[in-house]
C-alpha cells in the first residue's frame, strides 16, 4: 500500500503536487475539503464523525494521496498514512501564490470550489498568518504524531522523493504478486 498525506498551509503547492503524483504514481488523490464540505454540487459541512466516516471509506480503496491543510478532525490520518509530506515553501512564495491564484480565478483562468472574492483573499492571508503563528506547535505535533514524515522546503527535493516512492510502490506491487 502507498498512503500519502500532503499537508501544508494555504498555497504551499499541495493540490498541484497531488495531481501530478496521481499521474506519476497511478494512485487516486483526494482533497480533504470534500470530507468536510461534501461534493462540490452539495457544499454542506459534515460533523467530525461524518468526516471521519468518509475518510475511512476512502482508506478502503488502498493506495491514496490526500491533500489539505491540517484540521483536528483529520488527526487520525497521521495513523493511516505511510508518508506525511509537509510542504513548507518560503512564506513570501506562498503569499505570492495566494495573490496569483486570486487573479487567475477572477480572470476565469482557474476554477475553484469557493467564491473567489476579496473576503476569501483576506481569509487566505489570515489563515497563512495564523499558520505561521502556530508553526512551532504544528511541527511539534507532526514530530510526535506522524508515523513517518518529511518536510519539503524546496521543490528540488520533490523529484528524488517521487522516485523513491515509485520504487517503493513497485516493490510492494511485486511482493503482492
């Protein structure tokens, strides 16, 4: 099995990387927001119990990549994931990405499952600031509660990790046969 949780703050590259690795590794990826809010068509907030039920259903699929920011209701994903990949690019880069994402969505170049407006833009910057404030506690929790995690601060670290994961997945598939 290959179970990967990509975690990071707003605009750390989680969705982009998860989509790429879905293709490269041939395993499905899920956005954690769907476990909280349901399908894009319905948009409602599930209870923590309902969220965890949805996550357990997803886990039955076997291999997976899940991406999203940390929420307490997902905490048990630390136990399920073989790998927790914390994407942690520099703050200035994340702030630039938030602005670029907002502009792309306003110009219709990028879709989103939320309303792209100034209120959401402000919220993303506020969430980023809160993440930075709580970074020491987050890192402590990551160290304490995850089975195996790696912190990626530079995109050049991703290709060797992907190759390692491909090799690992290939070996597991060979052993399974």
